[in-house]
């Protein structure tokens, strides 16, 4: 800011005039300062909330989040619970409010169970971003989305169909994932079932099972599917706990990819052994480290006082320019200028040939 120069004068009027000019100069400088109201990166705290801790998918997301925070200079607290429940996430959100956090980035276990807690956070001035699994869009600014329901629903079906000798023939199909209420996975399955009805009308959905995001429960459910449906052809697991558990259940029973098609979404580190020993042929995901990094950066960006408008773009270090899409790309009715979705640019199908190219 330019400082006014004071010269020795001999009249009170002259002194008063120059003091007034100095004050006006200071005010003018503040009003044109482009950084006015912006918080320093070192003063910003983001709480990064997974569905549950101890899961390879969410731990990898946190790795990306911490790397981004270190690079930019803000702070990220990884705060979750071993069990993914609404009660646990409400407690974590309330803790973020009480600690004076600037923003939260959360993978929600429920599409509407967190509304009251999130409203409390918004009322406290906390910026809310979701990643991996969304909430009611009225209660967040941006959703860092791994893919829209049509993208991911079709991907799940295509990964399975590509392994069948004749996918147009009748197939017994099972869905196996975390919960009947978790918003992301249910939206993928809903679209996938429409896609199956149109493209593979001879497929029969014989069961839909849920592992509750728990490794032991998921293993038991996986074993139960194989026992109850001995002629099952395809088991699709759009869940990072259910898929490795299902593969382990098949391996325990001495089954491999020639006996039953098992595919879905999970991190490569959790599935590599099953690709290499022939239990499964493929599975999919996206780069969850990038997703975690993007989620906390957008949270930080908002906490700095920046606006995020639908149709606008944000330059993200090392990830490039991302665009804010309207909520309608996820099938929502709610539209607002300051509430939108950022879709990750790509997804990955992992096979025995490429799995060692990835480490997350």
C-alpha cells in the first residue's frame, strides 16, 4: 500500500487536510486489495471424513488429501470411525463445528441422515464438500463425483458382460454391496438395472445382498451367496469392502473366474492377489488419491472465501482445470448457482496386465 508523505506545515488546517487525505488513501487501498477477506493457507483447517476408517479405498483417499494439503500449506484432519454409521458421522461433523474447522469434505453414509448436522455446520460458516458419496445437494457446495450413475452403472455391467462367452444368454446375477441406503452405490445399481433391462433382458437379478461395510459380515454374505445360488453366473460388487470379501469367499470355495464372474469397484491394492491368482478377471475404480486431493482442495478454495459457480472452472494444482457441472448431471432436481458437481475425468478397469501400474 502506498504511504502518504507528510511535510511539516504551519497551520492546523493544512495538517488536518493531509491527515484526512492519508485516511482516504488507506481506505482506497483496502477496497481495491484483491486479497481482502482471503485467509492464509496456514490458517485453514479442513476435516476429511470417510465413510469408515481402516478401508483401503478411504485410506488411499486420505493419502491424496494429505499430499495436497502439504503441497499448498493448509491443514487436513482425517476424522472417521471404523463403522460407517449416521450416528458416527453426525458426531464427527459436530466435532468439526465445535473445533472451529473452516471446511469439511465428507463421504456420506446416507443421502439424508446428515441434513441436520450439515445445516449446523453451514450455519457456523463451515464450507461443505462431499466426495465419493453425496448428500442432499441443498446441504453442500460441491460434490466431487467419481462418475455419474449412467457412467458407473454401465461400467459395472460392461465389466461383467465382457467376461461372458455369450452375454445375451440367460444369466443369474447377484448384486452385493454395502447398504440399501448408501446413496452412491444405490444410484449406480438403479441405473445398471435399467441398462441390463435394455441391453441384456435375459439376465435375472436373483438376489441383492448387503455387507454393511464390514469385512467379516461381507465375507459371510459372500459365502452365503455362493451356497444359496450354486448356479450363479455373475456377482457384481460396487463396494470396496464387498468386492474383496466376495473374491475371498470364492477362493475359499475353490472357485475361479471360469466358474463365476465376480467384478465391481475396489482399490487395486486390495484386489491384486485375486487378479494374479485367477479368481477374478477384472474390476474397476478411479484414482481415489486424486479424488481425495481434489475434495480437500475445493474445500480449501471455498474456505479462502472464493466462490464456486455452476458452469465455472477451478485450476487445481497438478490436477488441472475442473468444471462445476449442474446437479442435474446426477439426476437431482435441486439446482442452485452455488451448488454443483465436479466429475473426475476418468475411470480405470484393472486387469492382471495393468494392476501393477497402480499403487493405491
